[in-house]
C-alpha cells in the first residue's frame, strides 16, 4: 500500500470492495449482508411432544425453484395437500416451514401436476402463525375426500428467513427430502481468485442457522458442481488444482455442514437437490479422508475477463440458434429460435425450469431463475417454431430437446410465447451506480462511483446529449427494467450533497451495455459546459415498456404511385415532406409520390405514449393539427449498395388506436384534443391517402431499389426492443409503375438469409 494513503481512504476503499463482494448472492433473492430488520429472526420451533412429525417439500412442474405442489412426508410416505378451504394463511405456514419469509400466492386444482400416494391434509385452517402445518386444524392426517386433481401448490417469496436452521425431524434420513437452507455462496480462498470479478472458484458454503459451513467432498460429484455453478450464473464447471486446497485445509480447520448433497445435475437451484447421508464427523471434526467441497466455474462469453479457452471447449462457438428479446435486464427475455433462416418463438405448453435452464446455459448464463409463460415479456412475430418442448436438462441446445411439430393444430399463438430469467454472475455493477433524490427507487439523479486520486467517490453524470439509450443502460445496470424517461435537468431531485460534482461526461451508449462505464465517455479530462447540479443526468425506470412493430404485409399490399399537382402540396411542402427540388418547381407542375399505408402495432407490455406532454405539442396551422412527436417514422429509398436516393418522414400528428385485437378496448383518440398513444394489443394505421405518407420520387430514375421504414428513429420513446422497428422491402420502378416485394421486419431473419431478401414467408404481425 502506498505510504501516501490515509486510514480513512483505505477504509473507504475496503468498505466499497466489501459491498461489491456482497453482490455475489444478491441475484438469488437472499438478503445481502446483514439481516433485514423488518423480518422476524428465525428461532427453531419447540413443538409439543404429541405433534405429528412431518417434512414438507415443493414438487411438480415448477417454473421457479421456490414454488410447486405441496407435499408432506408422514409415516414413511410422501403425500399431498387438498385445496379445499386452503388460504394464503396456510401458504404462509408452508413457506415459513421451508425457510422462506412468506408466501406470495397459492394455486388450486393441481396447477403443478397431480401428485401420487396419500392425500395427507384436507380442509386445513391455519392462522398463519403455526410453526408447522401439522399444528393447523384439519380433518385429521390422512382423512380426505379429495382427488389428486385438487392438489394445492404455493409460490413462496425469494427471500429466506435470516438464521433459518434446516431441521430433519425424522429419525431416519428421508429419501427425496429437498434442501432448504438460509443461503449458499462460493467463497474465494486463493488470493488470485479473491481479486477476480466475478468469483469463479472457491469453497461451496451453506449458511444454516446463521453460520456458514463447508460441505464434505466425500460424496460430492461433478453434477453437484454443475448445479452450484449454474446458480451463480455460470454455464459450466471445470477441474481445479486440488493440491493447493489440501494445503489450505490443513492450515485452517473447516466447519462442516451436517449433510451431504445429492444432485442429478439438471436442477436449476440447490433446493431442487436432495439430502444425502448424515455426516459422521471424527473427533477432530474432519469428514474422514475428505476435504471441503471446491467448485471452479466457467463464465460465459459476456462475463469472462478474457476470451477463455475453457468456454470455447465447453460450448459451441458457431452462430447461436437461440436469442432473447424483450427483456429489461441482462439474461432475461422472450426465447426465439432460428429455423430455416427465420426467427420464431416457443409455445409455453409444458415449458418448465429444465427447458429454460437449457436455454440459459446455451446463451452463456447460468441456470434459469424462472420459466416465463403467457407472453409476459412481449409477443414475438412470425411462426411458433417449437411446442411442448421436453428437455432432460443436459442438452447443449434447446433445439436438441424433443418437441411437437404440429404447432398449428394445437392452436399456439404469440399470447403463449415462452420466456426465461437466467442467473447471471455477480459483476458488482449495481454497487457502482445509484439514483439519488427520487420519490421511488425507480427514479432519480444518476450518481456513479469512480476512483479519484486513489479514493472512490460518488458524483453526477453530465447531461450533455443524455438520452434514451443512456437511460436504458442505467436502468438495466440497476436491475430496474427499462427506461421510461431520460432527463437533462434534475433540480427536482436533490440527490446526495456529497455527490454534486460531475465525475463522468460525454457518455454515448448503444443501449446494449451492461454498465454505464462500458459506454463511450470522456476519460480523466471532463468536458461539461452546462455543469452538474441542476443539469445532472436523471432517469426514471419501469418494469415494462412498449414495442412498436410495423406490419410489412400492409406496406407490400398498399403501395402505388400518384402524380400530384404542386398546388395541392403546399402544406406538405411547409412540413418538409417533399424533395429539395420541390422548392424550384412551378405551381402548375406535378410531383411523383410513392404512397403506401403503415399499420403500426404495439406488441409490448405497456402503452406507447408521446415523449412530450400535451402542453408541449406543436400546432401546425396549415394542416390544423398538433404534432405530439416531430419525427415518428423515417421513409427511405436506397440504392442496392445502401446509398440513400430519396427520403420522407412522418410526424405523429395523431397517435391513436385505430383498431384493437378482440377483447381489448381503445384508450386513445385524437379527436377533441384527446390523449395520444397506442394501447398494448392495438394498432395505429396511417392510411396511404394522408399527407406526408409517401416518398417524393420525382427525381428518381427507373431501377431496382430498397425501400425502408424506421419507427421511432431517434429513440425518443423507450421500447423493449428497437431491433424490430425496421421494415425493408425490395422495390422495382420502371418509370410508370412500381412494385414492392420481399418485405420483412428487421432482425426477423438470419444475417445470411436477410441479405437475400426472402420475402414474406411467415414473417408478419399477427392478431391475437
């Protein structure tokens, strides 16, 4: 350590590094660091002597590790619980008995599949304060008139009870008893790994009863390591140097957990694994000839400090057949697969954690936190490629799983698009950024942590050119979803007084970065003419966002040419909707216009609203209407080598719901200065016969061209997916007629196929 460092500087840096280390476990949903003071501390239940001894587990077709069918073990047999008279109070008792803080919800009618064996509990009436389900009044254990079609399920909170102690109340070790402990971590032991982010190698430690303990490796297998690495965001595991860890174990005596662990390898979480043998420790607290369990994990491409050969060996490096779309944070999104050169979705029938985990690992993430259904991350386009996907969990790609080929007869629509949320490595990004002064955690002035003169300090970001893409990166980095607005003034959010100084300027983001520090920005020499303070950058975030998609089929079907007299184009001329040569065109001449209709759908999760408030809309006297967005779409005609030869644009003089899918009501109407926007599941149609819905091609020579439409081109309004805002068509003009063909949505084809303009196969916007 340099002699010039003072003790306060050292402590500041140490505390910051400590907070970064804490982030390794945040993504699991456990309380990081100290226990949450609002949560009651766990105390082991003292049960009356005559209380029936039971054990609980969550089983069935899970979409999260902390949900499932409630099963109870009694008298040597696993059985289920009937949904008759079941309430959230009963669910609270179940979840707390399993070590979760509370229940989120419960589900009747065997949502997680039908169980087997006895139905142990029926007509259960808990107050929510009982220490075990066996203490709740019921018909009596084993007394039931239910069928397994009435098996009840619960969803527990992500958070675990601080100090929770795993207790096996049965004298014999139960087969298939799932592991429920307070927390799990990978603790870096070697100095070389303690300095790395993320932590990829170290002891596997389990927190049980408030104490961290190691696991004896006598019965540990590679499949167990596979599950642990997946929990912490790593797609695979590799070998490590055992000799070094033997030396370390001799110097420092381990403290072992009471049980071994049995995983099959396809579990998404340790709670899916089962208890192994009870550990019989020797007098010196060792586990026979064993040592503490060590895992060494392989990070995915996006999280590796350098291109690791281990990842290339473990995972295929060719073009991915899978991608995620519509997610607000890294590692989540709607699952799309590439088939015959065209991207399509997966139907959520039978979609579960095992299939979701295959997708996550294939993309370089860990196991799945959640398997999403019902188009929860927005609806896709084109075909539904896979249905009734059935994975073992060991496939290298989702395309290797078995699935049904008969999608159409099973009636799958994009309302059933499957999605995933994956575990990702703890990179410490969230600890380097915060929002100050906001009324909620989802808004505020952007404050970043940077190193200055050997000390870590907080400061603001210069708002010069601050926009939607930069705000999107901030919200993603904080795990807050999508940006809803970006602000270049933040005087109404005072923030932290000690963080007023500008410490970052010149920020330019593409929108895909995981951290604001990954964006282009000025280095040591800052440049911020406006200064910080009230002009510091700010954001507001949202868990949902709209997603605009132009229907390419409508463009293709409605294209035609019109020769329109200049005298009828005066308003369009004032709004710059004609080519520059129109300024020298006589009033009695004609302009040749390429006309078409635009049908713009909102396939996202929230309504598309103009950036400006109503009082800021601009009145255009010639057309007698307000513009809520000066540029809503760009229309371009390109040569085959990509050179722009003609262009047009459309201001959103009226954003409204022209039509909606069945069951959805219109919310926006422009008449009488009404609210403007596009509701989720609705579309706004700009007809071919309105002003500026064209490209002026008067000066264009006959030939072959590329026609292109871009929605929301300046990213004025945040969306969940900007890649599908583009439509391209092939265009042939012979001087008298025009043909539009091979239209498709941007990003809907593979890169190779898109260059050949394959045209409309299944690639179109469908109604719900």
